[in-house]
C-alpha cells in the first residue's frame, strides 16, 4: 500500500454506517408498530365470544 491509506478506516466506517442505519430502521419500525397497536380498538374477549376462524 502506498500513500499511507489505511483500508481499515474505510471498513470500520462502512460497518458504522450500516449498524447505525439498521438501528435507526429498527427503532422507527418499532415506534410505528407501537403507535398502530395503540390505535387499535381495545376489545375484551369474554368466554361467550365464539372462536374466530382464520
């Protein structure tokens, strides 16, 4: 290698970007899921309700 370029700087930077992007996507997805769950009508299931067919 010439010019003092260190390939590990690029590798570490690339992994950092990927890890931060993954954490960001997981966080936003989790928050959106929690908001969607809160918007669902809360329905209490009693023993009289027939089972749902899927």
